[in-house]
């Protein structure tokens, strides 16, 4: 064996579609050992490394950016409505001067009603017309919704525009994460899909900045201009998406094998057909993707429940859909009211809204940078528990502020402490959840259920967003800071549930996860590791009997 103290006991074993060297543990001398979730993937990516600055890799980055813009459309709305809800011209026209209560609840929550209805169309459309087709259709609908809402003079038209926007976003957020995880090379999958969901901040930060500027306009343009700009990310998606390559998994699932293989060779294999990564992926594709699966029938949702593995996969999607929306992050829609309750004036509320978006984005980008090697289980268990601690501190200090205010005491340190805890909550939530909200569900879903599964994920997200957006302003009006304590207790429960049920997905190909979910105990199976030996030459061998 060439220049290595690792000796082979078997010349070759097949791993996926390429041959992988195996050694016994007693044959290791000074080779470096490392534990990984998938020895086959580790060996293939070591032998078939990609050039990150090739023309093909740059095309993949553009694919990632266009998908990122789909998420921007959703994030823009969240920050936009937070700010518009504090604008006097908007309040006078649509909510009779009151930015809390039932009127605001309806305007905010109708967006999620569109998000509940849209996914039932999103999955079949994305399966029928491709991942690019789904993004295109969603983008067109958002442009229409932006035109309707920005031109509204009556509350009914404004509400209709909100519904259309929610409907369109639900299609975008079904197609885009499915697309990005299916075009990403396996060794870059985590960062690509995690970066997609950071589009929330790619939308929320510009929205906060734009509304900070337009807040000074003394006319309806104060709120109309930000609503006009809402169609910009979707417009770019509509113009760009057909110039991008289609998902190879979708191509293979629709009988277009040659195109799928050509994509893998060009974008995952440096143009080399027998690249180890290409051979591994192609064999796994052929073994797992079916031409007659439920994705070919728009009405067939049986793929979520018909097997033990399918039920576990769908459970992970449901858990992320619920916990990702109901961990206290829904309070963000009412940031201005929260800042007002601890003593900040109107201009400072808008500035703090922008700063909160920026600091939260920093937390999310830190999570993205680690997404290809950071264990999902640990992040979700620990991150959720720390979120509960931050909210508890915020709630306690907010209660102290209110108590002081009732007797005429103004202690700025108490208000600043409450604000600091709230900012840290958002940073931690963004680190733990923002990268995984799109990444984890698409990892857990199989190819034939991915589009419909992301559609159903959208339904769950919208249902709990509806609860947040409808109940939030009413609760803040009636029980004020005590509303925060509901999420403290709930986040503790979430942390326990993640510990008991969360299946680890990091370090495996999407197809390798089928064996994990088929195991009698997928949680235990997902945490099992394999040992590899890294040779001085850079090669990788699987260590047997380790």
C-alpha cells in the first residue's frame, strides 16, 4: 500500500456506487482516526473534492442565492408589518388608530390563512412542474399580491392583498428549500439549505431600514412604498429561475435519467463521471427514487404514513413546524409594542427593530457557518432551553418595569435589562432554529414526499403563525408581559421533546437517512458513529471492528 501505515484487509468493498477501502482496527498504526455518521460519504467527499471557485460551483451559488430570495419574501413581510403597524397614516386608515386588538389581529393573521390554503396547491404544483416551476408560480402570485395591497384604500382590499401574499409565499417556501437541498452537493448541503432560511433576515433587515426611512413621510406613501418594494425579491426569482438547472432528483423521478446524471457529473463531480461523489449519489438515487411514487399523484398523501420510516420522517417535520413557530419568536411581529412597554419612544422603537434584525442575522449566519458539522439534536435541545431562560429574564424584568411604572419610578437599567434579554433570545433562537427551519424538514423527507411534505410543513407553520398573530396582539393588550411566561414553560417542554425524539441527520446523504428512519429506534440509530482512518496521503479507509 502506498506510503501509509494503514494496511488493507480487503482490497475493495462497495459503498454506494464506488469502491471503498476497508481496514481492521488492529491494522492501524499512526493513521488518524475519526468518527463520522457515514463512512461512505466521508470517503467519497475526500476522494472527490469539489473546486469551490469553478464555474459550475458559482452556478450552484447562484442557485442558492435565488432560493435565498424566496425566503427574503417571507422575512420582508415579518419586519414590514411590525413597522407599518406603528405608522400613524396606516393606523388612521385601517385600524382606527389602535395598533393592538382584534383589528390588527385580522390583518396580521389573514396572511397565515393564505399560508394554510396555499400549501395544498404548492406540493402538487412543485411535483408537476418542477422545483423551478414552483418558485416561478409563487413569485408571480407575490407580485400580484404586492400590487393589490400597495394600492389599497379600503381595509377589505388590504386584507385581500395580505391573503394573496401569504398564498404566494407558501408556494415559494415549499419549492425553494426542496430545490436547494436537491441541487446542493452532499458536503455543502447543510450550509446551502441553512443559508436559504437566512433569507428571512435578507428580507427583514431591508424592510426595517426602508420603514425607518419612510416613517418620516407625512402621507400614505409612508406605508405604501415599503409594500411596493415587497415584490422585488419575488420579481428577481421570476426573471432568473428558468436560467438555473433543475433538481437532479426531480429529473430522475420523472424519467429524465440522462439529464440527472449530467447534472451530477457537471456540478457535483468536477465534470468527471466516475467521480466518487457522483457514483455514490447516482447509485443511491437509483436505489431510492421511484417513477411511480406518490409524488406522481396530486391527491396521494399516503407516503407520510404508510411505513414506520415515513411516519418518523413526518413526525420530525411536524415537530419543527410547531416548535419553529411557537418558541416565542412570534413576539417579533409586535416588537414595537414590546419596546414601547419598556419605555422607548417611537423613533427609538424603529431603530431597535432594525438593530434586532441585524443582531439576529448575525446569530443565524453563525449557525449557517456550522451547519455541515453541527449536530442537529444538541443545537435544538440546548438552544431551546437557553431560549426559555432568556424569555424568563425578559418577563421578570418587564414585570419589574411595570411595577415601578405603577408607582412613578423610572429605572432605565430594568428596561435595558429586559431589552438585552429579549435581544439575546432572538440571537439564540436565530442560531438554533433559523438555519434548521428549512434544512431539517427537507433532510428528513424522502424525495417522493419532499414537495408535498414541505407543503404540509407550511400548513403547520401557518396554523401556529395564525395563533401567534391572532392571539398575540389580544394577549399583549390584556395580560401584557405575562404573555412571555407562556413561552418560557412551553420552551422547556420543547427541549425535553427534542431530547426524546429528535433524529440526527448531519453527516449522511439524504438517501442514507432511509436506513436511519427504518431502524426500530431511529433516534438511537441516528447517533451511532462509524470510524474512518485518514491516511498520510489524504485517502480515507473505513475501519471495521472499531
